[in-house]
C-alpha cells in the first residue's frame, strides 16, 4: 500500500463514474491507493448504463460490444466476470430499397456474396483493396484505443469523401454513412476520415459479445468494489503550486462547497466539463476541449409482445435513402437471453442528430408514438402489439471529430504533461466507444501510478 507523509494510504480522486473513471479507479485501487470516485448522477456507467422496465433491460446509449475490445475483455477477466458474458450474433442487416441484407461482421464471404452491392460496386472495392488495406494497417499501428492523433494523415477529407474515393458511392451511401451515423449520431460528411479508419481498423472482422444483465453490468460490478460517492458536483480540480498534490472543490446537492486534498486526480468527464473544472489548463487546451462536438441523443425503446421471428440480426442499419432520421434499429433481444422477457422482443432505435435536436423538447409519449409509426412504416405489422415504451435522453452524448481537427487533437494530447498530478480520460481522445473510454481511463491510471511511485 502507498503511504503518505502522515503514514496513511495515498488518496487519489477520480472525477466521473463512467466506464473511463471506474476503470481508472479500479486500476488505482489495485495498485494500492485509496481511491474516491465522485459522480454527479445517482447511477454509474455513463454511456454503459442499463435501465430496467417491466422485465426489459435497456442499454440506453452504448449497445454493441466488439470482440476487438481487448481492454474491456481483459478487465472483465481480471474481475472474474468472464462467465457472465457470451458470444452474441455477429449478424447485422443493411437495408436497401426496402430489402434487408444480412451480413456477419466477421465473415469476408458474406460481403463477397451479398446482394446489398452490385457487381460493379464489388469490383471497385477489389480494385482499391490495396489502398484500403494499407490505410487500415497504418491506422491499426499508429492510432491507439486511447489516442486518435496517430491518424492525423487521414484528416484531409471527411468519411464520405474517403469512402466514395476508395470504396465507391454504393458502399459510401449504403454501408459507411449509416455505420458512422450509428457510431457518431451524424452523417459521414461531417466526420473526419480519421474516425472512419479508426473504427474500421478496430472493428472490422470481429464478432460481438454481450451479457443478459445488460451493458451496465460491468460498470455496476466495478462500482461495487470502489468507494463511489453519488450526487457530487466537482467545481474545481487544481494542482498545487509545488506540483505535489491536488486540491479538489466539490458540492453535494444543495450543500456548501467543500475542499479536499488528494495526491492525484483523474478527470474522466466529457470534454467541455473538463475544460470548465480544471483552471490550470492553458487557453488553447480549454478551447480545444470546449470545441469537441457532443450533441443531444434520444433513444427510444419499444417492447414487443412477441419477438419478430424472422429477424436474426442484432441490428439493422439504414441509409438516408431508406429513412431520413433512423440510422440503426437494434434488436436487443437478439444480443443475449434475458434482455427481454421470454418470447418478447425489444427494439432500440437510434436517430440522426437533426431529429434529436428537433424532438429534444417533445414528450416521451410523442417520441414513442412517432417511433412506433416509423418502425411500422418500415416493417408492417412489427409494432401491432407494443408491450412497453421507454425514452432516454443523453446530453452530452456521442462525440466525433469534424474534418481538419485531428491535428488539434494531436497538439492537445502532446501538450498534456504525463508528469502532472491531474490526468485526463475520455473517449474524446479518440472516438465514441466504450472501449476507448475504458482504455483511456486505464492509461490515465498508469500515468498516475508512475508519477506517485509505481506499484507497491
């Protein structure tokens, strides 16, 4: 155990109880530090949060976990939860002209034989396959889970431009655009090609895994082993002038501001919140954090009296030609047994940014009704017997990097001192992904451990 000058275990604060903060806290506690997690909400997990209603378990933001989530799978094994998780169906659907074409994410053959693309589109892919493999290899080697700055060379165009140039217009419109919309909540023309290549290099060719307890089970399990204090708003995190401690100012709901002293702190909150509570940041650092896009996200759930028997995919992606606002319909009950009552179905609907903005102030009833109508127009008869509806709003939620901003991310990352007693974690350092968040939290914890003297 690490001891301070008074003979007590050294204390480390973690601001934020999302998966980044919880992963950092767990690694720090395992290294012998006395860790306190401060979370303003009454639940942990951030985007890895599951809500229960009438026997349905709803993953309210993040939904699918990739077999390439190596950091997450290692942590699951470390805390003894590997038996709780199972392989999920890797089958996803893409709709084109009203027909759903199902592909297994880990099957090259499915992409070769699919009717989703014309022979001419497949020939374009084959013709440019060398370029794609080269770029994916570069991204896989240079971009880390917790740092996208290695992909700066691809930040000269947006995801749609890259896809059209290398993969052709059919792939760009029917595969890449809905994929990026599901990933970021916005069209591929607004997202840097660096984000696209990162996502493809990390996810391509991998299966999926899930648990019947919902995606929030990992966060809940970590929190059960940690000192997590809910309802705490952190107002300021300031490193001492001597650079040997951190003063943290916080307030519980309705209470006065309180100050406390820690040996170090991991700030694991969204980028804009981080820019507001760490005054030691330089103006360029604050400006960058405040500039990272993060928009409102609405996710509606429909519990169905009977699970659709014909649908085996875990999700169906839709281009704007198929539907102007829906980019992903997640068939949650196909991920793992237990997410819906036996024999029933559970749909989770992802929308594009413009719709989320338009309906942000709408009532839950209005959103649920519109969602049911939209699904019924796509799949007649699917919503005849709705058993439950639930609407979840997240702000901020998914983030992305507009074209031309990866160089700014690189400068920001390079400007952060690895020797500082205040370290940062969050998916804004790469792309919106639970594994990115988790990996960034572990990386921040590793820097703190090194700064405080290593493992004991």
